[in-house]
C-alpha cells in the first residue's frame, strides 16, 4: 500500500506490545532474537508492535543500534500480519529525525517520539516545535507524540497539545498517553478539532481507560501477559464489569510484583521464562541475578501468573 | 511466521491451462501466503479502522481507489457483513480486541438503526441511520443473522444467539411461507429464485459453525439442498438455473433464461462445503458438477474472467452489463475451484483455480492502494475505481482470503472424503491423486499460523 494511503488509516487500536530490545550476555544488541519475539507476539494474538520505546531501552541505545533494530524488525515483520510502530524520540532532535526518516523508508505503520528531556521544552509551543521537527522527517507516516511525564518530567497538557499541534504537524495521528491523569486522558479523547487516536499506556489501569473510551493500549506487559488483557477487554465489551475487574486486578498484582523486583529487569526475566531470550537490561536499569530470577519465578507461580496467561 | 521465500516462477502467471502451482508444495506455500498476507496486510489495512464511523456509528464503506469517502450513506447488508467478518476473525483467527470492538461497533448500529417498527430490516440508511430504502427481499436479515451469531460466540451472550436464530427464522418465513415476501411478478408467470435458498443454506451453515449444531439448522440445510438440487440443477441442460417455474421447469423467457455463473458457483461451494462437513461424497459431487457446468458457461474464452450473466440458450442476455467482470464471482470461483481440488484431487480444478486466480489478481488487484477494484469491462479494463459502494464492501474478498488460507493450511479435515474419492474415482483419467491428497493427513498436524481460539 502506498505511503499516502496510510495517513489516517493506522491508529493504534487493540493491544500494542512495547517490545524489549534483546541483548546478549555481554550486553550487545542481539538481533537474532527478534524473530522469536515476533513469533511469540503473533502467537499471543498481538496485532501491533511498538519498538525502541521506554520498554525497548531506547535511551540506552546508540543511534546506530536503533537504526539496526528498526531495520531488523521491519524485515522480520514483513508478511507476518503484525504492524510496526517505531519509536524515534531522542534528546538530540537530529538523531530523532534520522530515525524518523529511516522508519518512513522502512514503511513503518507509524512513528512516535518522546520529548527531549535533558533540556526540557519550557513551553507547549517549544514542545510542538520539537515534535514538528521530527514528524517532518517522515511526512507520509502517522506520527504519535509520546507523553510519559513520570519519566521525562515534562508536564505540558496533552489535550492542549492536540488542540494546537494539529495545525503544525500535518501527519499528527495522536498521542501515546502514558501518564496517570485520567481527567486529561478523557479530555484528550474529546478533542474536537480533528479525530485523534490516543492509545493508553498504563497497563495497570487499562479498564479505567476503556471505560473512558480508549480504543487502543500500548504497554510492556502485553508482551508476556496478553491473555489477561484480552479477557479483560472481552469482558468489558460484553458488559461483564466484575470479570473485567478480576482481570485488571491480576494485572495490578503482576505489575506490582515485577516492580518490587525492579520492573525492567524483572519483565525481561519473565520473557526469558517464556522462552524469549531478550537478555538482561543495560545499566542504569538493574538486572536480576540467578537467585533473584528464581525467587521471581516462584513468586509468580504462587501468584498464579502462569495460569493467568493460558489463553 | 516469517515470510517464506518463494521462487518467482510461482508468483508469475503460468499460462492458461497450467495447474503446476497447486501441485507443488512451494506453489501451495506461495498461494497460502498470498491469501493470508492479503487478508491481514492488504484488505484489513484498507478497511480498518478507516471504515469505522466513530461519530455516528456503524461502518462507512463507499471508498474510492485511494480510500477517500465519496458517499456517507450506509448499506445495511454491509453493516451485517463487515460485523460478521471482524467477529469471525476474532473467533477463528486471533482474539485481537480491536477486531472484537470494531465488530461489535457495527452490530450496535444495526440494533439501533437497522430495523423498521414491523421487525423487518432496511436496506439503505443515511449516515446517521435515518432509513432511505427498504427492499422487498430480506437479505439484510440474513447478513445480520450471521453477525449476531458470531457476536454470540465471541461474547457468550445468549441474547445475541437468540437474535441470530430469530433472524434466520424470519428470513425463512419471509421467503418461503405464504403471505411473506410480495412476489416480484404477477401471478401470470410466477418464478422461484436460487438466491433465497443458497443464502438460507449458507446462513444456516454459519449459524451452525458459530452457535453449534441443532436439528432446526440441519433441517433448513436439508431443505435448501433438496430444493437447489431438485429445482435449479438441471443435468440434462448441464446448467444451474437462477430462476425457475414453481414446478422446476424452465421459464423460457428473459428472466428464466438469465444465468448468473458466479452466483451458481458460489452455491456450488456452499454445497461442497456441506459435503465436506457431512462427509457426504454425493454432495461434493453435486457441488462439483454445478461448478463444472457454470465454469464452462461463465468463463470468457476470449478475454478471460467470468461473465456476469449468460443466457441459457445463448440468446441475447436480458441485462446489458452481462459481459462485465465483477469482483465477487471471481472471489467465489477462486474458493470453489480450490475447494473442489482439495476434495477431489482432480487436476482440472487446479488448472481452473490457477486460471481464475491469475486473471483476477492481474485485473482486480490494486497493489498501489490496496484491496480490489470491483467492476471491470469485459476486456479487463477498469470501469469504476470504487473499492466500496452499496454492494461492494469488506466481505467477498476477505472471505475468499480467509477460506483459501484455511484450505491451504490444512485446517479442513478431508481424510475420509479423500478416501472416498480414491474409491469412487480410481479409474478416472482426470483424477490426479498425488502428493496433495496424501499429504492432507500430515498437514492436519501442522501448526496453525495464527492461534485458533479453543472453546
């Protein structure tokens, strides 16, 4: 399909897995695992992958590594039925633009970018200018601003961003909303100037977002716990809120457990347990030693996690 | 899951009479990839979520070549068909929440705006659901029935199942009971149509597949099979008629002589499928004969493709668009020839499959913007660039892709049928039971491409 046909036709609906970036034992990029990751996600009925985001440790990758990562994903996904969203955000907007340009040449279904956060955009207009610079490098690819204030420290209003950025960024498709402010989330869904897509990014309160009108969700736990969320969504769509709440509570317990071990290292260890050898995270994210991994495994077992993820 | 590397010889058209592609493992892998990737990466991407009307509900479907909306009115057939397709994919391909949401989205519009106060359904409504047209016939009800059935299976909600059954019962009463549908003609020349019988058949089959078997559904299927066989299938003329006198005799007038090869071929595969389901070799043979006759009457030897209408006695056809090439007869013929080949192993079906597949993909496909065009002139030139209108939507083409993908991935159980075929046809020179027929049993074990929901 031509690129021009993609604008407006590719919102991030359903469950979108924010994938881990695979490393080998020495911490080098281990691209051959991507095939296994894709196979695992396809087997979990995931429709779209979001690569090189926060879960993908993009801020711990070199530009060259990010380019190689995107190229490999695009090769692996060809013919798989999975859609590809490439995260391109970086502190250096030139790097971000280079990644955006590559993503467009790889025919990615969409791109997304975090705000630069070492030097922070002080006003909403500066944030919009920064995002416009990146989006312009991939003018035929839908662009999503990626808002995650708890990591970037940037707290500009998402609904205001959507109201004002639409005119500045022609390929703006929406925002990946990973903040906890559900009032702002609902306001973002109600922006009237154009129809925007606002996938929700906090797996542990997906049900709340669905109630407010979410149509898509991007998250890391969809890598290893998709069946929980598929049952949650089905129960919600069927009008069975108690069942949906049961599944959300499982998600909350799971995420709480992983966080207590250090989320990134624990989440990657869970992928290993499921036969997807993504390796340990890079510093500054801590990894779990063998004993901690075993401890995590047995606590997850106790929790019922391995039964929860049977589809 | 990773794209199979296929030698280019299998992706090139291989000449009109070739059947090589289906007879080799590589060729079948190539075709499976064409159907699966076509469904997941081309057809679904063209339609969704573009077609979802988030503002006023239901599906918008009148799209031009690029995917721009050129008309906001909505067909009620389309709402049911697209809802069914999405929920069917949710039930049988993968439990993706977006397919569930989008499928239920169309169903809600149908519930709200599809029905008139007398319980009958409209045919065509405005974007906001205000009724524009209600037809004499009741196909809206049949397509809504399969959507409700698929929704019942997806959500487990009994009220959807009950609605599906009610709609089928209504369709049957309306079509087949006195006092139902007003006749198309005066009492001077009453005619019975193939359409209501084949649609009742496939609707009952689909309800069985989504809701589970029941005596009522089997009786509907039995009755449709008997009436199609006894009234519309005419071995002495080697034809499947589209409309007959109530006693089954030929009405030798314009309407009675009008043949619709694509329609008859569609009915043929419904019957073959019933033969496969019941492991009834006679039904398979009936479907195959219907395909044989209507292929020979419908295929355009000069330009390729299937004619839209033919005249029973080769007189000038009634309809002046008779020689156009519409997309859906080709979708149906691609399924029918593949299913016939899978069930019988007869080589001509492999040839025909390749012939209609290659012609269709060469002329209907739009690699640049995705999906298929719907309407071509006789020589294959484009007539109208619409990808969707009140008739064409996301239905025949993805249904073909889904069926053919499933057929080629060996998810259709054929072992007993294949054995019957050997017994019945061992002497037939046309019967090529080679690698494929014997490979069936093995391929049952192969891992499905996408997980199938177990319920």
